[in-house]
């Protein structure tokens, strides 16, 4: 059974940083593409960043240069380092693998 658990969210001021973690069980992250999504209040869930099994990374235009996705194969964990945070980065952040598997999310709130 695939289970994903996000952590690392919290309240931060504009310009601050957070590092989100997504730990997996029941699946090997290094063999699959993993994505970070976020859902802001009243908005649809959107893809923020992804990392392929080969390590290729992809970012939404809104976070390029500020967010970095990475993977620790030994810990079977994917991270999202978020720097220079803005109020518009506020939302619930989810990790996803194989389309149908989602974690419960972690809330990020950026105050202005």
C-alpha cells in the first residue's frame, strides 16, 4: 500500500524559507516521478514542481529560481526547498506519485 506523508509546513513571513518533506512507504521514489502540488484557498490544485526518476526537475514559472525539488533515495523522501516566499505561495502542499497517490498535505501560510 502506497502512503505519502508531507511535513514541514508552517507560518512564515514574506521572504522567509521552508523545507517541505514527503516521505513514502510502499513505493520507491527513485523509480518514479514525484510531484509537489499546492492548492490555495478557492483555487484549483496546481503543479508546483516535479522530479523524474532520472532526476530531471521541472518548476512552475511562478516558483522558478525560488523553489528547489530534490530527492534522498536512502530516505525515500522528496523535498521542496522554498525560499523568498510570497503571500501567493500560501496553500496546502501535496506530494503525488503515479497520478493517483496523494498525501494529506501540509499547510504553508506566508504572511505579508
